[in-house]
C-alpha cells in the first residue's frame, strides 16, 4: 500500500473518523524526537576546536 492509497482511504472516511486520523497524526508528530541543529559557523568552530585538541588522534585515525 502506498501513501497515496492511504490518503485516498482517509479522504473516503466519514468526518468523525477522519478527525481521529488527524488527531493520531498530531500525536505522532508531538511524540517524535526533536532534532537539534546548530548554526554552520558554530559547527565549524566546534570542529576546529576538536581537531586542534586531538590533532594526534585525528592523524592516527586518518591512516
């Protein structure tokens, strides 16, 4: 079954049943783990600090 099939089946539901699907999807989204992001420049600075502090280890890992 494809997503389009599921969507078509949801569209065919009576409104009260469709509302249950919508509620389920909202609950599913709310329970999903949050993805943390960081600004690209802050990431670059963190990478530089790690490589600077662990230069010898990084050299060995690259071999």
